[in-house]
C-alpha cells in the first residue's frame, strides 16, 4: 500500500516555542491531507483538512492561528504548533488521500511534549 | 453531527477464540464504513471497508465485518484470533457528502494471550 511519513516522530519543546511537523506522501500525490489529534486512550479527532494550494479547513473548536497548516505541494503538508503550551502535548497524526483509489493512508504519528 | 460508538474498550482473548467488536454510528444518511487497526508502535492500517453492495465485507488477515443498516452497526469479526492480532482497532464512518472526512470511534484495545 501507499506510504505516508511524518517527521519528526517525537519532539519535546519548551512552552512558548513553535514546532513544525511534516507529513509526506511518498509514492502518490495527495490533493487532500488531514491532520488528527489523538489523546491517550481516546479517538482520533480531526483538526483540519488540507487541500493543496488552498487554505486549510479547520474543524470547529480548532484555533487556526495556533495550528498553522500549509499544503504547498501534492506530497507535503506541514502543521506548525505556534506558541506551544503543555496542553498542546498530544499525538498528532496525518493522513493523505489517494484519489485513485479513494483511500486514506495514515502516517505513523508525531508525539509532541511541551514542557 | 455524526458519532461512532465502540462499546468494547478493552478485550482480552485467548488464542483461537472468536472475536466480535461492536461499532455503531449515529447518522441516517448514506455512509461509508471502515475498520482500521493500529499495531503497537505502528501507524493506522485499513482492515476493511464497506461502500455498497454485499453487507458482509471481508478484509485482510481473516477479518470480516457486517453492515446492518437497520441497526446502524458495522461489527468486526474474526473466527479465530492470533497473538499477532493484539492491537488497537478503530471503527470509522464517512458521510458521503463530507469530502472524505472520517469520524472515528474511541477504539478497542484487543489483547490476545497465548
């Protein structure tokens, strides 16, 4: 199956700093990518939908100024957590949609810890 | 808004036991249904999906799921589990009008003992 990578897999940052997480589709072009957040023992919560070349669509309750999403190419989307706080600590997972077939492939996730 | 319920949060089975994980969703329109598996330390992988047609869907690794529209359910089954099936299982629903947005259940942790 198709492969989606995320980098870094694990990051620790200090409160107030920004962190960028990359999501890449390695062997297909993804016009749409999704960013999820997963809390311990909870479900994946969709944060935003990222379309190549256009602004991301954020889910209700997600601060767009805090979670900046850029989808500059068909194989790369980035999530930047700005002015991170300890409550932003979480597991962030991206997925990329391969239009043919219409299927989503998930990255391995990024564990963010804000101290 | 649609929601997905997985009633079994943690299931422990012995090898060779049969498995059934429940999944119910709360949307009355046309939906696509999925089961994903997340093995320890790995990313989510698609087990099977239902879009239309035969409501009994067969997936990888001997898993199957049955879509029962009248019960808004899509339960996952496997006749005989293996130790290697130990993982987290997520049910997900996509409303066909929501541009591929998936709504996930809370997941079921399956632990298979030898």
